[in-house]
């Protein structure tokens, strides 16, 4: 019920997300919320119309369709208990480990059984993005993921103000 879709531009992430959401609705008979950046929500609705996937845009928390599309900034209007699934389009927005959007989405998603992250900009060597994605999906916490799969040049798990190797001198890499 939880996965990430790290696909390059032009490979059809939007229709894949809509199809995934449509299948979650069929299985659970509960709505799915798709979060997008500001301008992308309109484009997602148009893609749904183009491919015959029923979906609707919502600005203030109303559930006007089984697949509800809104932008990240409007998440606080929605009741997480009403949704069986959550899609985070352009999930690179969750990359900010200490950001309000990352924290809000991760908290909102905690009890939602079906979750999908989609982005074209996933960086396989960016431990922050991998960790925040893992956390949003409910697979494992950011620090759990970091300590399980990575090590740094100082052989610690200290991340305080060490967001980038160039800023701190600490370099993170996969464990053998």
C-alpha cells in the first residue's frame, strides 16, 4: 500500500498517480487525496479528464469527488480520517527535513493506509530526500533510515546543521 515513483520527466507520472488513486478508491470505497504544487492541481484535473479518471479539485476541504486534488498549502483544510489514500505529487517538496510542509504531510499521512510519492527529481545520493520520503511513507523514520543504510566520514549519526557535505565537511555514503 505504500510506494514511491521516482520517474523522469515525461514518463506519465500524473496518469500513473491517478490510476493508482482510482484503484485505491475501488478497493476501499473511500476517497484519495492528491497533493500537488500550486499550479499542478489544475493540470492534474485536466489529465484525469483526458484519460477518463473522475477527479475534482478542492480548495477548502470539501470532498467533491472520490479523487480529490489540492495543493500542499491547503492540506490543513482536510480531515485525514476521511481518506484511504494519499498521493504526494512532486514529492521533492518533502525534502526539507525541518520544513513545515514536510512535517505537516508526514503527520497527516501517519494513519492513511495507502500512500504514494511521485517525483522526477529524486536524487539517489541525497540522504535527506531518501529519509524524508521513507518517513512520509511510514517505512522507517529519517534517523533510522540514515543509520541503517549510511555512514559519514566522522562515523556518527550527527545531523545538526549538516544538511550538505559542502557546509559541514561531513560526507555521507552508503554502507557496504
